[in-house]
C-alpha cells in the first residue's frame, strides 16, 4: 500500500477517534440533561469524563506535533464544556485551611464515618479514637455523618451489646464531640448487631428547633434522608443530611474492577453483575435526588445540604440536588478533590452545597485513611444575598 494512502487512512482514523472521544466527553458533561431510565448508561460517561479529557489532551499534543488544524477541536470542546470541567477540577492555587474559625462563620463537616470502625474497636480502638480527635481538632459547628451506628439509650440500656459498644450511644458522642444537640435517623430494616441502629445523624452546636426524617419506598437505608432547622444569631437555616444509593460492590466486584478480564464465562458474568449494579445505582439515585430536591425547594429557610452522593460531578443526582446552590468544593477546593479512598482517584462523591445566602470562605478535604471516605469541611458566612 502506498505511503501517502497509509498516512491518509491513519489521519482519518485519528480524526474519527478524536471526534468520538470529544462527543463522549461532552455527553459525560451534560449527562444530566439526557439521563432517563432507558438512557441510564450515560451515567457511566460522567464517571469517565476526566479520563476522556486526558485523552483529548493527548490528541491535542498529537495534532500540534503534526501541525494540523484539528488541534482546534480541543479548544472548541473545552469552551463547550468549560463550566462542567471546572466542576471536576477547579483551576485555582491551593490555599492554607485556617483551623481557627473566623468570627461569624459556621463550620460544616460531612463525613461517611463507616460506623466509626465498630467491629475492630475492642481489638484496636485507635481508628475510632483518631476519628474523634480529628473532629475535635477542627471543631465543626454542624457535623453530618453517614453510616452511623447508635445504641438506643432507652430501649437498650440493659442490653449486653449496648454495654459492649457503649461508646456508640448518643450521649457519649455528644460529650466526646462537645455538641449541644443532635438528630438521628435510621430504618428498622438496617439494625446492626441486633441492638444498634444503622443510619445518619446531624450534630449541632446551635439550638435545633425542628427535625424531620423523610422516607420513601422501599424505605431502606438509602431511601431515608433528614433535615433539621437551627438558629444562629436569630437567623434560621435548614440542614439536610443524605446518603444516596451505593453500588454495593462486593469484594469480588472490587477485585474484578482492579483486574478486569473477559477470558471466560465467569469473567463475563462478573462484568454483567457490575454493570447491573451501576444501572440500579443510577436509577435509584435519580429517584432519590428528585425527592430530596422537592423537599429542598419547599424550605422557607436558607439551606445547607451535606452527604454521600455516591455519584460524581455532572451526574444527574449532583446536578439535580445542587441546582441553585453553591458547591463548597467548586468555590474553594483544589485538584480532583477525591473523597472516596478506593477504586479511582477521581471519585469526589461527598459534597456540601449551600444556598446563595451564604459565602464560602474556605474548604478542605482531609485525606486521612480513617474511613473509606475522607471528611470534608467548609466555613461559610451568612450574607443574606439571594
């Protein structure tokens, strides 16, 4: 085959590949606009958006090297997806997080605490104790925890499990973390060790004047969310705490993700199992996000929304819940902002959103491997602007 023809065919292959990656990237950026029950798989593109961007950068380098006008495609795509790109990776220089709070600010923490390492406490209490120390070091005014285990201090007062895990009582947490009030939400389906409840909790250093748990079908752990109303200096705010549907990957699933293969029928079945869990997760989070957004929109007060979204920026759940709100990481965070320690470095799945009445002063994601999630903290100040 003549060399000119090989060059022409090679160039066409690169052009087609570049266009395909560009389209997939933009679909990942705008997935929330086309996400439906039938098009659930576009959710996978949001998970891949950062990697598509890296591939587009490689294409740019290639086109610049061969001095082709196709290099302009990269800049067209960046312009088209800019507001979504900066959600994935804000372009700003790092700033030191000031542990000492400024006057007038409210410090918010959100953390999937993975039960405060309850199963290993008797053998090694260091993880639990280090988590308590970390929280006290930063002294949040509001702390929203997911995957929390609590003993019922009334029903289980004489229960042996309660005595065995007595540090998991609400009173003990209030005392060790120096909070004035709390609100715990759980579902009876998710009882833990027969005597402890598995749920979500909000701790507050401000008076709680109202509190609610919202549950929807099928009324399991991920189908509940909670909110409280607090008062600070005469101003009332509504704090939401949520934990959206997880993928529930088993150790076998995670092992396959680390070493994917389709060499055997068993591998194909493992792949199908993972895809089905992705589908279920995307669809369940869509339903949950719609219900949560309804409740947010009904709030008569400025809102603060915290939680484990189990989904990345530009996803349906992220965009639906965050519509009209400010994401603390987007305002003050740097880098990829990874909040989940496993699988991939791009999983920023924990979020703090605040209403337009607040100014975000600073943000930090604390990359300490105490839970499988990293805690996130932001300082905000009420401005009253809308």
